[in-house]
């Protein structure tokens, strides 16, 4: 069973930066595509970014392109989300997820097999 644990969330002022981490245990991390999603209470979970197993293909939501960067370190079994130029509308609970197929960094949450518990990001104006 794969377990995912996010960290790095917190409170930041608009224009600031945060780096989220997601550490995986169990399974074979290097074979999974990894994604980040976010959710605001009362709303659906939204795609943020994804990366294929080799780290060579990235996929971003339009709302974060140019501000967020997803990366991974397969030796450390960790995926990262560097978030710059944060806006109040980025406030959400951020989840990482693992897709066992690994080949394509999909934005479809139903394709992901494992999920973390989330880390809260709050951006003040």
C-alpha cells in the first residue's frame, strides 16, 4: 500500500512563495505519475499540476502556469510543488496523488490511485 504525506503548507502573504513536498512510502514511486490537486470547502477538487514518472513531462492548470513548478526526486521518493507569486485565490487544501500507470501526467483525478491527507495553504491579501 502506498502512503503519501504532504508538508510545507502554511500562511503566506500575497506575492509570496511556498514549496510543498509529498513523500511516498511503499510501492514503487519511480513508476508512478504524480499530481497535485487542491480543494476549497464546498467546491470540487481541482487539478493543479502533474508530472510523469521520469520527470520529463509536466502538465499545469492554466491558473497556475508560469507561477507553479512541479518536480520530483525519485531517489528521495518525493514530489514537490514550488508555488511563487501566490494569490488569495490559491488558498486551498492541497493534495498529492499517485497514478500507477505512470506514463501520462493526467489532470483527471479519477485516474489517481493513491491520495495524501492534504496540507493547507492560506494566502492573505
